[in-house]
C-alpha cells in the first residue's frame, strides 16, 4: 500500500482552478499555467470531473497531450458523472460549496458512487484527459460538507460500489492506487476502520494546514501511518487565504480567520519568510504526507510555489508559532 513508490516528487499541481473555480479563466491562461508547472519540474497532476463539469480535465488533457506519459503521474476522481444535457451551473446544490464552479461548463452533474458509475466515470475521464491510463483514482466528496446528515448513506453506497471496483482495478494493475478525496476527516477515519477494501492513500483537502490541523493530527494521521496509508494534502493555502486570497473553506473568510492569518503573516515577516513557504512546508512536514498539491490559475503562482518549497525557514519561526499557539504543540515541523 501507499503511493510514494510511483509519485514523482512531493509538490504536485491541483487543477480545481482550471475548472473556472471562482472566476472564468481564458483557455490560453489555463494552458500556460500547466506549462509553467511542467517547466518547473512538476510531474504529478490531480484533477476531477467535478471541476467545472469536466472543464479542468479537458484543459489538463490538452496541456499534457504532447508530454511523455511515462514521465508524470495523474489522478482523478469518481462519484460524479458529467452528462451531455445541460443545467444552470449557479443553481447546483453543492452543500457548503454553493456556487463554486458557476463559471464552469453547463453540463449536468449527477452523483453516482456505484461500481458501474465508477467504471463509466473513469472511461469518461480517460477521454477528456486524452490518455490511456490514470495512476490514482479518488472517490470524491463522500463527506458531510456535501451530504450533511446523509453522508454515511453516500459513504455506504461508495463502500459497496466504487471502493470495491477501484480495489479490483488496482489489483489487476489497471490503476496504481486508490483512496478517498474529501474535505473532512470523518470519512477517512471510517474507511480506516474497515476490514476491507483497503485504500492506498487519501487526498485530504484543507484539513492539514496552518489554519486547521489538530483533528487530523490527533486521530487520522496516526491511524493512517500505522496502516501504511499515505496522505496527499490538498488545499494547503486553505482555499487561498494563506496565499493572499480572501477565501477560506471556499467561501469568504470570516473575521476570526482573517485575524489569525494576519498573526501568521506578521510572524512570517518578522522572520523574513513568506507565508506560502510556511504553509507548504508545514503541510509536508508530517511523515505521513506524501505530497502537497496547491492549485493555481496563473503561471506566476507556480514559480511562487516552487520558491516557497525551497525557501529556508528558520527553526525559531516554528518555535514562535508554537509559543503563540498558532500551531499544535505536537505538530511536526521541518526542523524536528
């Protein structure tokens, strides 16, 4: 189990912004962003049908079409099917994530966590991505932020459907690994309690960041580490608020979060580092973290991410964060 053996590097690229998340991105800007990531050495790309109703997959497929397939790893997700019929993107029920991809394609999105749905989703993704194989497949959003109190029913549908077919595809060598891709820790904890099927890794977005990590740190990460399940950290900038944006949890950041970010930013400036460097390096410091996949919609952001990962952050900065109670006292940091 685990995905480190075939994951090319610890810094990947999350393509949700290429699905026109928050704003409409011109095709040439999206292509230039993927090209910048490639030129910077990024060789792991994560996407999903949900991102703009297939738009991110289409753009990523176009951008990588001429790249040697053996030189990069690709992950996408199952759980939603993209239909030919259309709907109003702004009227979709996305739980706590309302309006997230209202600038995406108008194709209708339907949930389907069944075995047949997973197989169809993969086949559709292969076409949009213009590739013959996908390395990792995540079961997408079987969690409370999209399903509310009904999330366990959605989870059970996936457990008896998508989970089993993905494990079969992994065992057959069709894919290299599978797991869940969610924004909450609860579904991952439940999965680790199952006797079978057994995932290789989890993609956890927004729950192991400078702003939110204690739950994952105390319960999820130790269990995952014990079972040899790797973690890919998505959303290391907490929807953008740690990278100069205004969103937290995909919505306008509340005053309490803005205040905490200002405290983090003030300490970063005091020690002469960027808050991006602190955010990325913190998310990668835990030994169970295999990779971090910040998103970007502009080529310049890619250079910032690469620079942040190699930036020297003094040990005194992490000590100051602990003293100011801005991170958990037992959270691993790069100097530990």
